[in-house]
C-alpha cells in the first residue's frame, strides 16, 4: 500500500486517559502532530504548522488522519455493550511498518517458535484449515474457525487448550482479535 493510499486512513494518536490539557507531540507517518484538549475538553489534533486534522474519540483512543478519511472509524459493537469495560494497558511501540505488524499479528504459525509455552509449543505446530472471507458490506477481511493449541491461553489458565480465534481486519493498519476464553479454574 502506498503512502498516498494510507493518508486517508484513521490512526490512533493518543490515549484519552493520558491526554494532557497542554497537549503532547507525536509522529503520524513521519509528520509531527500535536494532540491536545480544547476548552470544552474535546481532543484536537493539528500539524506543527497549525493545520487542523480530523479527530474522533473511541475505544479509549484519540484517532486522526493526515488526509480525509472516506468513512467513519470502524465499529466494534461489543465495545459498546453494557457491562464492558476498557482496560488501558498503555502503549507498546514496535519498530516496523503498520502493514507488517498486521501481517505478523495474523500469522499463527509463528506461535510455537516465537511465543513458546504461552501462545504455542512444539510439537503442536500444525495450522488447521480455517476460513478467510472478504465481507464486502463492511469492506473487511475476516479469518474465522482458526484453531490453535495454546499451553497458556490466559493468565488464569491452569493447562493447555485448543483456542479458537477470529481475526478481523477492518482497515489496512488495524486488526481486531476475538478468542475463546479458557474455563475458570
């Protein structure tokens, strides 16, 4: 994907919980931007030369774009369900392109070799058949019925289970993971 095609996408540029009133600078596609709060407490995003950028606040993040996004930020319907809570675990920086990060995120075959004894382990290395579909109505890619053995599928897990995943790619540089939860110990 070219830089021009990526300009009009939404990107998370800050955590709402950590947004300072006097703002903070960050980089978006190599360009310095300033994320701040206005007098009404709403997030604002601008380039260093003062050009206002589009902004939306969802899922605990401030989202923006250097261009003009063609559609609103994707929905995560379950995030809006009553009783759901957002757990802000901070930021993890990965020095690679966002497209490479999404590609790696979707690659379960590396689990036993890179995330040994947590997400995978030898000799459980087989990737079973699963379904991949492009959902035209939402313009998204989904991988479903993805099953993989995990020695520790959650911190609370007391043993290994075959975990079922669903991967959702709602935008070229964003991915959403759904997975089964191990039974309570």
